[in-house]
């Protein structure tokens, strides 16, 4: 019997592949001691400080890429410092107001009752951007819990959007109470099938799900290109790769009237996060799925069929990713195009890791990504700073999450006792199954 403790066995570590060690480190959880606030701070301190550090390094890049800063330093050191701080302050100010709205405008709107929609539009638009991130983050997090690394989110998002679009504009004569659920169900089935294939291949043949899901991405993208430039092309589009608009009965209703775009898909995403959390932590099936993902040897000893839960994990992950694409089509664009996914399938990996693969944590991570995405547009339009700066900030945050020792060194935090991973089975990384 293999003995385990808080310190990893060096011989076993030497036999692991690089990717396996990486994921093993990511999945370690701090063992918090003390009261509620101590445990709460222990749980959030690394992500919180990682966000602060990412924003700080983003500020440095903004300064280094600004020609105004160099011109100011040519006039004097004090002027240069002042200009640098002003540029960073304005950039992050625009990032904040673009994501949450202008506090003074919101206060005035609440007092006078005028232009409330305009005052709250940035905040509500951020929630619209948050919705696909919640679904895609849940997909990756559930996959990690099941011990599979789902890199096929992009393909699953596209096939989900495709299925929802097809049912949304071809099926006629149904009331909204039937047409909308049918469109979402079609997306769930399509995404589940796209996840089932690599899951089945892993369970039956031992082939690696990372490679298979990447290949499935290419298949999905090429299939979408063919359909949107051929059988599903919108009539009169002039050859543009775009589908017909889904019918009104298949569209997700708006919570508020136009020009506000927040739709009930956001509430649906929150409900799904709670359902996934309940499934994973409050049901026997969820326990079996996590057991199969955490330690396949112990799971086999307990009588758990590893293959079944591996396939199920990938299938459910694919279905959740498909809901990301479906809600974008049915709630935002109302038509299918090649840009229906703005990289959600890849961003979701960082999002899930930031949430420690917790479905409820995915909500908070999605808020961060959604707010950054919305605010970055305002930052670019008002300051000229490119959107790529926000992507760099996100990359820094992920780097600090993946290497918490850096954060602990920078902020002089005491090392935390860690428990062995219960969330990610990395047995396939660079080695035997």
C-alpha cells in the first residue's frame, strides 16, 4: 500500500511527467487552521494577491509602452513619475468605470430617476460578458474534478452554438416555452457528444484526452466553416459566414428592456453553477466522479468503474461548454458566426484554476474575467491602451496562481500546510495510465 503525507515522495515525483507535476501543484489545497475568517483568508489570499500583483505588473507594462512617459522623463524625473502615475490612474480608472459604471453618474441617476439605463449599462454589460465565462469555467472545473483535462472547450462551444442555432431557426410553430428549452437541449446533446468521443477513447484505448480534444477543436471549426459558407449560410449575406437569425420563440428573454442587453441566461448560469456544486459535493454520483479523478487505484479498490466516470466527466464537461455557445447565440447575437466564441474555451482553463476547480468559485472568477473584458474596451477607447494589456494581466494572474511560492515570497507569507489533491487526476500526463 502506498503511504502518503504532506510532503511528496521524491522518487514518485521523479517518475512523473512535467505536466503531471504542474497540475499536481495546482490542485493542492491549503489546510486552514483557526476560525471562519482565518479559513476564509487562507482560501482567498493567494488568488487575491495574485490579482493585485497582476494589476501591478500590468501598470508597469502600461508605463513602459507609453511614449508620453518617456517624453515626461526627458523633462525631469519628478515630471516623469507624475505622468506615469497619471497614465496608470487614468487607464485603471477607465477600466473600472467601463466595467462597473461611473459612481457619480449612477448616484445622480438614482436620485433623479433619469437615464438609469445608461448609468447601469456598463455593469449589466459586464454581467452579459460574465455569462459565457461561467459556463466555460464550469466545464473545465468539472472535467478537472473527473480527472480529465478538457482542452476541447472551443470546439464544444461551437458545436453547441451550431446545434442551438439550427433548432432555433429551422423548427417553427413552437411556443417559446418549448422552443427555447429544445434549442438548449440540442446544444447540450451536441456538446455532450463532442466530449463523449475523447472521453470514450481515453477510457477504452488509453489515448490522451488533451490531444484528442485539441483535434476535436479543429474538426469543429472546419465543420462550422463549411456549414456557415454552405448549407447554413444566410440568404442574401453575400457569402459572409453567418447563419439565419433564430426565431423570437427561441431567444433568451431580456431581463430589462433595450438598450440593456442582460438576459436570463445569466441567471441560468448562476443556477447551473449551484447545480454542479450540489452534484459534485452533495451526491453519491459526484463523489464517485471525484474519487475516480482523484485516485484511480483507490477508486478501483472501492469498486468504482473508472472508465464510466471518465466518459461521464468528459460528456458533462462538453455539455456545459456547449451551453456557453448556446447562450451567446440565443441571448446575445441571435445568429451564428465564426466569432461566436471569443476564446472562452481557452480562457476557461485559467478561470477554473483561479477558482480551484470549485463551481461556486467559478462564478467569482467569471466576474473577474467578464469585468476585465468589458472594462478593457472603455480603457482602449478613452486612453488608447490596447486590449492586449488586459490579456497580459490575466496571464500574470494565472502565473502567480500556478506558482504560489512567488506570492508567498513577495508578500512574506508563511508557508501553508497543503493537503493532497482531491480534484485532479493527472495520471495520464507524460506517462502511463
